[in-house]
C-alpha cells in the first residue's frame, strides 16, 4: 500500500489527567481513508495503573463528518 492510501487515524494535542493510579486521556482525532478526511471527533481513554503498568480500561469516542478543513 502506498503512503496516503488506506485507513489512517491520528490524534493530536492529548490532554492527560492523572490522579494516583487512575488517568484519562482526551484527544481530538481525524480519520482519513485513501488520504481524504472521512470523519473526526474526540477519543477518551480511561486508564488504571496495575503493578506499575498503565492499562486501558475503557475507550469512548465521538464521531462526525462535518470536520474542519484539514
């Protein structure tokens, strides 16, 4: 597959909040298919630290097609 083809999701400017052994990451994303913007929204990851290792407990996301020009 050539660069720019297929499926690509990128996040940017993640906001990370940590309190002890729990954390959350909130980040805008843009999905491109064959190099064209398909949809965008926000990812929310809930994490817990277990024996010193961060693990994702939950993923929630929004999705829309009226994305700003990318």
